[in-house]
C-alpha cells in the first residue's frame, strides 16, 4: 500500500528545524508523495522552492481566505507565474471561511473569484477551503461550472447537505484526521461512506489536526504533539473503518484518484 498526502503545511515554522526528517519518516510509513499547501503568494513561493528539492514533493499556489484582506494585484500575477511550473499542481488553498472571518466576507468572495478565474484560465485543479460557507461556495462554483477544472474540498468538515451537493457537482472530497476526533468528527465519521470511491482523497493538514485517537506509542514519536504526514496511514485506517471498506481498497482508490486529479508523474 502507498499513500499520498494532498495537504501538508510543510512551510509552517513548526517544521523549520527538521523538515527533512519529517519527509523521510513519511516515506518510511509508505507516504510516497506529499503536496505542500500554499496559502499566500509568499508561502506559495516557499512551497514551490521546497518541492523543488525533493522528487516526491509537489505544491499548490493560492491565497487562503484568512489572508484575502492582504491580497494585491501583484500577488495574482505571482500565482499565475508559479502555476506555470510543473511542480505546482493546483490553485489554492483558496475559498471561503465564514466561521472565523479573519478577512471580511466580501473581500473573501472577491479574492476567491479571482482565483476561480485563474483556474479556469490555466486549467489546473482547485484546492478549496470551505468552513461554514457552503451555500456561498456552491453558488460561486456553479457560476463557473462550465469552465471549471477539477476541484477538491480540502479538509471537509461540513454538513451532509453540503457534502451531497459537492458530490452532485463532481467535486472531490479530502478527509483529514478531523474524522479521528471524538468531539467534533462524529458527523463526518457517519457520513464519509457517502463519498464515491472515485471522489475521495486523504490528507493530514500537518502540523494541524493531530488525530486525537493516537495510542501512547504514536504520541511519543511526535514533536510537541505536532501532526505529521507519517500519520496519514492512521487517518486512512479510520476512514476505511468508517466506510466498512478494506484499507487496501481504500488506499488504492485514493492513490489513483490523487495521481489522476493532480496529474502527478508517479506510479505506485
């Protein structure tokens, strides 16, 4: 079995001192590729530079809704240039977050729409963030649906209604260790079986969302309870259990979906 982590924040400062060891440990746990998330133009540049150092790393380029308030025209130009690179495999992380509203909602909508237009222009897939904004997200995606490339909702945590709407639109769903959280992840655990085999991908969102159901031995191997891509098989195991599906089948499907979706030059 091989796994691909579609969302790792490897440019986060919690990885500054040991990112090479983190990458190696992930490989040792059969995580054969990682996609580094870009959340601002500067971080997207860093993610691209880091991906260039390792054959099994790739990156995205985008502006997270939290950072929409600081987005400028030159940032859009920079993202467009980055997305010409083969190692940069998706537009994002972009989208809407009406839960925390670190940027005003109208600003989030405007910056997200610019990135939707960019994705339509260059036809690279979308790596989407949505929190408590399903209705607005779906409305915008529907406006561009005829031109949109493929899209994945990263770290899905929404309602069953939103999930079903995304699936009806042909959108892929990324699942993280949120599903391992006995406090917040119960709804997700109960609805994850609704995702078609050919629309599911897996991710850690490291260093965030450390699975809460790790055993003592797993926790002891982590640095300051930091989530790491080596835990992706643990997340996959939980998803497989919730879907009542063999882990080997789930991992094969997710691997194939990810390679095809991001057009990755890798084989299992």
